[in-house]
C-alpha cells in the first residue's frame, strides 16, 4: 500500500526531505503523498522513513492503494530504472 498523510498533520516539514522517491509534497493545507511514487521505502529502507520521523503519527497506510511488497518492489525498480547510482 502507499501511505497517506491525515488531517492530523502539523506541517512540521520533517517528512518531505526523508522520502527517497520524492512522493511527499506540500498540499493546499497539509503535506500529501503521491501514491504513484510511494513505495513505503521498499528498495531503500526497511521501514518508511516519513513514518519514522513524524512527530504526530499521522501517516497510516492508504486503503485506496493496496499493493503487495512485491508490487512495491517493482514500483521501486520502475522508479529507479535508468538513474545513475554511481558517480562518474
């Protein structure tokens, strides 16, 4: 599943820079997570980094975007395909 940010968000700005996929951005009132980019940090970290740093615990799973770990891994592969991981 992708994650989502609830109305409990206090706009503290700590989650956005933690997202390795750039899935978090400032919305009209609170931060939002783009489910097309969210992999729950699969492929990058063992746990979702936004959840780890959120001081108000407002980032649950999004029930509208049900994905298996395998699907999240494939999304990670698709998102990172073609990106240079080695500096030249």
